[in-house]
C-alpha cells in the first residue's frame, strides 16, 4: 500500500491539487482587480448605458457618484439601486448625486469640487454622457457642430482635467471614455458626432501616454450600436430632435452587456476596447489598410441614404 501511495497515487493526487490551484489562480487573474469600495463617477447616469453602468458597478460594490442634468431622474436611479441592494448579499453603498450640465464648461470645475466632496477622492471616472447627431452637412448649422463638440468633447475633457490633479497627487485613479466605433471610422450623415468622437479618441490617447508615469490607466471603449434612446435624442442640422429610433439602434447590443464589458475593462485596465460586430470591426481595419476601398464603400452608402432617415 505504501509503495502504491509513494510510487503512483500520491504524486497523481498532488499533481491534481496543483492543477486545481493553478486553475483558481488563473480564474482570479482573469477577474482582474476588484472595484469593491472604489469611488466610481459616472456621467450621463440617469438613462441608457450610464444607468446600466451604475447598476453593474453598484452590484460590484462600488461607491457611486451619479452625474447628470436632471436631479429627479438621478434620484430615481439612486433609489432603484438602493432598493436592489436588499436582493444581494454583497455590501453596497448608497449612491451620491452631483447635478450639472456637461455642456456648460464653466460649471465643470465647481462640479468636480462637489464630486470630490462626496468621498474625498475619485478612483474611476467614466465619461459616458454624450449626444448623437443625424444630418446632411449642407443643411447643418455650424452652431450644431459646435454644440455637439461641446457636449461630446469639451465636456468630458474639462471634467477629466478638473479631477486629474487629485488622481496624480494620489498616484491612483482610472479614466474611462465611452467613445464609439464612429470615433475610429466616419459614416455619412454623422459628421458632428463622428468628429467629436474622433477628437476625444485623440485626446485620451495622448492623455494615456502622458499620465502612464503616474500609474493612472486610460481606457477608451468604442461600442457599436446599443439599444438606447441615443438616436431618439439625436440633434439634426437645425438643432431639432431627430426623434427616430433607428433600426440599427433597435437591433443593437443590450446596454447591460456593454456595461459589463465596461466593468471588465476597468478591472483589467484595458487601454482600447472595440465592442462591435464583424462588419464594423473589418471596416476599422479597412480604413487603415485599404482606405481607397473604404472611401468607395462610404460614398456608395451616402448615395443610397441621401438624407438621414430610419436605417
């Protein structure tokens, strides 16, 4: 019996235990860093992807600061999250709320002060708030181009730069920007939106390089179409609401799945994440590797659509 244990079974048992331990270690590594107790700031948290991010990060045990323009809607989200806390055994925290308009850059510094007063620090900033656009360039007022840029570009970078010094001082923090596939490629009748996302992509790429030495990761997430009200609330060339739920948006990704992808990206400190199907992903590479073909495809698409309409 001793010979069997020493010569065959015991090494097999030890090997099996070693393999199980290794598997557990690999699983833990895959999970990435925990956000339990981390102070997570989410802009545009009253609806759509921002609201789903609030749910996912709240369930993961983060201390949330929900930001947006509508105090009543933010309060409703906070109440829903607090009520849901009774359904989980995990420790959760009552969300804080900071109300401000990201489009008004002169109010952002004050908002950053209010955000820091909530917990004294920011561990993760999720720049999610934004607006979409549908319009023919020939019929679009330059004021609309400026307004979209103000919300989608200047707003997020103003908030980021207002909170950044506190992160650098602590040598800790994480900055996330929710971009779009259209931050990497442009499609017809989306000029203002695509331009704002391209600009922000460039800014956060520069930021990533500049603050890496401070130990602060920067994550840019570029989703494709998501089932939210983004197209309904999009502005048109004269500044009015588009008011149409595009077919591509209606058939888009579940915002909860995207929110979980955001959580995963934060846990793993991912640098650049594209959440899109095969065609948009191929188009991104095509724009770089074979631009002449990409341009022809976009010209053909523009001729077919002519005017922005339900897709």
